[in-house]
């Protein structure tokens, strides 16, 4: 199955160190992922993500493949949720003028046309960006 690259840029109004600390804590995924909401737990060296109200049918495991603190980490999902059949996500952080620039690079394969998957990814990352803006404002 063909793989595609989706990239999303987010400006974070916090220092590089604060951004890294926030994204290094798996529980914070539940704070920024609002639809669908998720429950996050750690299982050994992996992160287990469950979507409530699905009777446990939607859950997936993410494993950190590499880390270069405070600039980058890469994770890969095992059995990603529909519509994805492959998911590898690189999170990059760099100093910006008045904060941190976060770049998300996702290599994915999808059982639906890539153009539809990208629309869903854009929506999800815009929603996360809004949550991050609200969290870091306070």
C-alpha cells in the first residue's frame, strides 16, 4: 500500500523546553485530542490510547522509536485506527521568534483515498492547535 506524507506546522507561545516537557508527558495527548476524546495510559515503553464509548473496540498502541531531546521524537502506531493502515509520526520542535515552532510529519497509508485522509488529519491538527493555544494562554 502506498505511503503519503502529511505535514502540519503549529506555533506554540512557550519556550522550547516548555513545549518539550508538555509533549513528553503522554497524558497531555488526552488534553489536546478532543474529538474523538481519548484515554491514555503507559504500557511498558509504549503508550496505549483508547477511545471511550466504543466498548474497547478502538484502541491502539504507540511506541517511541527515537528521541533527540528537546528537538525531535518519532513514534509509530501498531494497528492504527480506521482509516489508517500505517502511521509513523515525527514531532519536531525548534526555537521561533517568540516561542516554539512544532512540525508534525506523518507518513501514513490509508484504506480511503489519501485526499480524504488528509482532510481528516487537517481537521484533527487544527483542533489540537486550538486546544494548545487555549492551554498555553493560561
